[in-house]
C-alpha cells in the first residue's frame, strides 16, 4: 500500500509541476523518477542503474524514429507537399463533400506532421471551401481538428505512438495496421457529431490577403508528395507480416530484403530521403544545422528528451517491484485494456499534452503488462492503441491545440468546448470501444 501511495504521489507531483508551475515535462518526469526511487527505498546504485538503463534503453530504440519522423514532416510542410496531398484528397472526394474531405485531409496530414501544423496549413483551405460550398466554417474547422486528432495519437510515425510502442516493445507494423483501421472508424461518429453540432454554430471566416506566395511557388507533384508518407508505412506493415510464424512470404531473398527495408529506422530513413526530392530546387544548406534539418532537430529534441525521462520513470517503477505488488490486484479487478486508457485519459485531461500522457502512461504500464494479461505480442499492440485512445481526450484550455483551433478560427471558448473538446471525448471512447471489441473477437 505504501508503494502504491508513493506512485500516486509521484504522479501528483508530475501533474502539479507541469500544470501549476509550468515546469518542462522532461524535468518534471526526470526529477520525480529519482524522488520516487528514494521514497520507495531503492539503493543509490539501483537508482543510478535505472537512470542509465531507462534513458539509454528507450532512446536507443525509438529516439531515431522520432527524429526521422519529424524530418519527414518538416520537409512535407516546408515544401508545400502537405498542401498538395490535401488538394489531391479534395479532388478525389469532391468539394461537395467538404466535411468528409476536411476530416480526411486533417487525418492524413497529421500522420507525418504535428497536429498544430496540420491545422495551421489547412485553415486557409477550410475558409475558402466554407465560402464556396456554403458549409458552416465551424464545421470545416472542427473536421480538420478532429481528423488531425485521430491519427496524431494512434498512427506512427507521430512521436507519441512511436514512443509508446518503443516503451511497451510492441510491433510497430501492427500498431500502424490496427491504428489506421481504428482511427479511420473513429471518423464516422465524428462526422455525424460535426453535422449535428458544429453545423449549428454561426461562424463567419475572416478572409486574409491572397496568398501570392502560393501562386508563384512551384509545388511538388502529388506522387512525390505521397510517396515519403506511404512507402515507410507499407514497408513496415509488410515486414511485420513477413515475420509471422506461418512465413507468408517464404524464407527467401524477398523476405530477408523486406524485413530489412521494413525495419522502422530504415523505412523512415527511406521516407526522409524521398522527401529530399520535394523542394523545387534542392539546396544542400537545407540539410545544415541552420536549415530545415536543424529546425527539425530543435522540434524533435524536447519530445526525445521527454521520452527518455519517461523511460527513466518506467525503469524506476519496474526496479522498485511495483509490477509484482500492484499487478495481481489490478488483474483481479479485470482492468485489462482499460487501465492504460484511463491513465492516459486522466493525464491528457489534466496536463494537456497527448505525447506526455502517452509516454508517462506507457512507462507506468510497461512493468504491469504481464499481470494485466497483455504480455503477448498482439496485446502489446493494443496496449499502445488503448494508451493512444486515452490520450485523445479531453482537449481543452490546457492543450495548445485547443487554442490553435479556437484562436485561428474565431470560435469562442464555450463553442470550442462544445465542439472540439466534446468531439475528442466521442473519438476517444469510440476508439477504446473498438479496441475492446477487436481484442475480444480476434484475440
């Protein structure tokens, strides 16, 4: 009981430090992990060992993946490739189905690009389509926001799902496969929610000046824009299938090749290399410390450090024996797949960051997987997705994305809560419901 109270105290300290005192999540997680080790009675040597193993072990497996994912997103965003993808989706779906198109645009763009950036890029298109189609601007706004939210927490190579999969040692290909299916299905109730609620909110788009840069600038082709995103996802999924015990691709050269190319680091590296072809005139300065690569490293660094601190916290929990002491009681309580969901949901609602919520939850859950009945390879995948489902909601005033949505669109705070915040709750509960059904039916 003392150990349980200690971990609850540690979580409270992390939340208070981040929410009330605005301390960086890395410092809050790292210092609290050490404090937890001291309070739980661990020896000094074991605390030092937990720090080195937790930080090094996690970053050794997923630090590069996060960095490469940010490289890819940066090149898509800077070259206009992300906008090309959005416009191509609009062409395919048709501007008459504006709400569906905005949902899918936000969804697809937020796989390689951060949700905030996706919304900022799509907002001008959302305005113009609202005017042309007579669809309420609040509807197109929330469609982009919820579409971006769905993939941001459930589909790698977004940093949160990658970090969670690494900490829980889940098959990244299967996380992508099931994450795509589950997140796409969550768009269905989201669409009807938008039609029912957001359509009724009067909101006039404030027109900006004509974007002359877009007229003069040469954008990459649709094929070039899609390939850096699609190729890594396909390779990673194929490699996961190739590793099945039934050997669906045999054991020859093709299997060996696809397993190598589909390893997450190689697959994402290939996607990054393809993204280098997106600029109309490639300048090697883009790859310098002061160029786009340098900017991407600055964006990725905080996420990587937070992930490492989460790894330290998780290793400290593991070495303190929390799994053995708490696991049995949790297993008897039949929490199962709902425990990571509830922890992530609580953390996201309390402190606002989906990535921090996912990393912290994964660190807590990792030593408990066996006791919760989620130690198998397939259940590790769904533990990752349950964590992502929880980290979707609730997006409200402590979430930077909430302010991006409301301030750029002109939605009042109350309207943002009624549409965006409530929409994330619906999406979150839909996702965990689907995850529960899939695990019951197939596993």
